[in-house]
């Protein structure tokens, strides 16, 4: 253990752990030998941080958070893998996060200023961006990607290998089995694309003109004429100078292991 820290007498910090300045470790916490805690981190009480886990400055973890234990993957064979959590995150009671596996690049990453409410889960080999919010009981399966400022409502479940675009919103109790485009709103079981996350865009200060452009592009993307990829090319040509639309186009073009989440009864999709 290195670094100056306020450690409760009942806490266990194993030799080899690295603690930044002003770290606070409360009662009955356990910090493993390969853990690094950044400056100003706080483990409130009964927090366990294991494995090759790095947590950024000023992140706060609440009781019974279980961070960095082996992945919940039956193919895992004990290979060395990592979990990296950014700065200024809030990790509430009972949150679980797992490191990566050999089948997914051996790392799980979480960005800065993220919020994980009680009992939410980040599976192995996931990539979570900055400013993301998980409400209570959100379940993110392995190998998922979540873009910056996405919000997942309480009890939402995301299937493995799915992508959630930046600024997207997945409604509470939704079961997302396809990729949700940036700025999109997915609702239901199984989730469908119900429109754009207009309230989220307004709260984040998007200009009215940008929101109107995104709305027009959305209507064209999911119009009845042609196939989805044909409509993507039309939208790319018409909105070539619009950054937000370009982000949606790039997301669809990049593809993944899951199909694109679409509105109900949208024709011409693969």
C-alpha cells in the first residue's frame, strides 16, 4: 500500500494497493493488492474493490458495491484482465462491475462523471462513455458499448454486444436487444425506437435548430421508402454538414452484432 489515506481500523487494504492523496476508506471495506484508487476517492463502508481495478479521482462508492471481481462468464479461465473507472463517478449501493475477458479485449472501461444507482450492473468487456446515468437495477450484459451522456431507466436490460448511442435514452423496464441510435429513445419489451430523446437534448443545451435538424433526419431515416441503408445514404448527403446527424449515420454504418432498433412497423429494414 502506498499513499496517504484515512483508513478505518476495520478496513482491509492489502499490500500492493495504490492509494492517492486524501483517499477515505470506511468501515469494513476491502481493497485488493492490484487496486489503484485516485486522489480523493471515497469508499463509504462495506465496499469491496478487487482484481486489476483502477478508479479515478473523486469517485465515491457506497456500501456493498462489488467492483472488479471475476467476470460472470463461464468461459473465463482466470486470465489477467482489467477494470478502469473514470473520475468523479458516483457508484451507489450494491453496484457490480466486472473486468474483461480474453474474448473481449481483456478490459472493461467506464468514463468520467458517470452515475450508477443502486444494484445496477456493468458486465465484462463493456465500454461506457462519459456522463452516463444508470438508474436502479439496470443490467448491462457483456461486450456492450454505451455512448456519452446516455441514460438507462430503472430496471432496463441491455443484451450482450448491443450498442447504445450517445445521448440516447432507454426507458425503465425496457429490454433492449438491438442497437439504439445516438439521440434515440428506446422503450418497451422488446424495445422499439419511439423517437428522439428531445427532453435530454434540451436539458443538455442543444440548440433548437440542431434539434429540428435531427428530427428531420430521423423522419427520413425511418420513412417507408427504400431500405434503411438507402435512406442512410440519402440522409448523409442531405445533412453532410450537421455533426449530430453525421454521428447517427456513422453509428448505423459502423454496424455491430445486433440490428438497429427501429420504430414499430418500419418497412425496408434489414
